[in-house]
């Protein structure tokens, strides 16, 4: 597969930046200021690692894109082509913004301290900006005219909403996968309340994902081609993505209406082990489905939606 390096790097960037942005947001909406001050969600080390990975892979991504355009190896990329791509294309302009945003994210991650809210806000804002620049490496970046503007705005909202959901799963995993001997009643009560907050914010994120997903599909495919669209490689992969999304919705509903109340009962009865185990399994399944969706998204961005051969 000629585009494999580009697909792999896109996948890493999507997963990395969405987890980082979503975890940063989670720490602000799901935890109290006292819990942030107590570092109940240890964000500094993951943020440093994720921001550095994002910065490095964004650099590799531009090299891989230039290499794919010339058919060369990523290690033998034509530097003139690379310079032209960066200096004279919308993709290059978006990449420069992303690299600056990720540099700010790295600095913010190193500045993170429990009582330093400005660094946390800087991390969230810079990472969210980096995510929005990713639209120029996909189909939205190639759509022209007023529909292109709508498509790009819709795709930005789509990816940010997905980041809130995926990053929330990662943050909850950090809270729930602590050893059970460290899961005090106070910490479990905090986790239960964070789950409730995530359910509210996640519901809004899901609504935005559905609405913007429909807009994006119309922009990419168009009404005249819907009948033949499911027969293309792009259409089949998109159907697979939708099935995984439906599975995530089912798991999220299970968390919201069964497993989260079970945790409340477990805390009350001083026997939370079963509920914590169930939530851990659920988060693993939901996170795995999310990663599979991101892999498909990374691949879909390199395909012609209406090509019979992909």
C-alpha cells in the first residue's frame, strides 16, 4: 500500500491529539478545582509524552506527504518539493500553524502543575487548534467554494467533539485503572461524579458528531451518488466506521444507565469491586472501538470517495 506511511502517521496524530485535548478538557469540566489542585487526574506526564509525540509525528507527516506525492521514500524526500508544499499550499500553511500550536502544547505540558490553571488552558487551546488544522489533510481541505467552507467548519467541530469523547474515555481509564487498593471511597465518589459529568458533556459531543457527520458525508458524496456510494471501497469502509460508532453508542448507554449506577451502589455498600471491573471492561471495549474508527478515518482520508477501486 503506497499510502501506508501517510495513513499510519495520520492515525497516530488523530489518536494522540484527540486523547490529549479530550483529557485536558475532562480535567476542566469533570473535576473540581480542589481535585485538580490535588492532582487526582495526573495529567503532566501523559501530556508531556503526547505533546512531544504529536510534534514529532506532525513533522514526519509533512515529510511522508511530500514523499507520497513524488513516489519517493520518506527518508529520500525531495527537499524542493517539501519546501514548495510548505510554502505554497494550504496544507503547508495549516502544517505551520499545527507545528506552532504543538510547540505551545509542549511548553504548556512542561509547565503543568496542579495549581497552574493557565498551563492547562494553554494545553487545551493549543491542542484543539492543532486538531482543527488536520482538516486540510483530508477531503474537507480539497472541497472548494462555499461548500468547502461549510465542510471544513463542520469537520473541525466533528473532530473536536470526537476528541471530547475519546479523551474522556482515556481520562476515565486513568481514574478507574488505578490498583483497587488505591481506590478509596473518596476517590471512587469523585470518579462516579466525573462519570456523571462526562455523560452530560458526552451526550452533547455525540449529538455534534452525528450532525456534522451527516454534513460531511453530503459534502464528500453529494446527493446524486448515494446509490452507488455503498459499493465503493470508501463507502464500505464508511459503513464499517458507522457500525463501530453504533457499538460505541451501545457501550456508552450501558455505562450511563447500568454500570455507573452500579458504582454508586457499590460505594454505598462498600463493595465496589464488581462495578469497577465492569467499567474497566466497558472502557477497554469503547476505547478499542474508538481506535478502530480513527484507523478507518486515517485510511478514508487517502481514498477517492467515488472510485470503484479506491
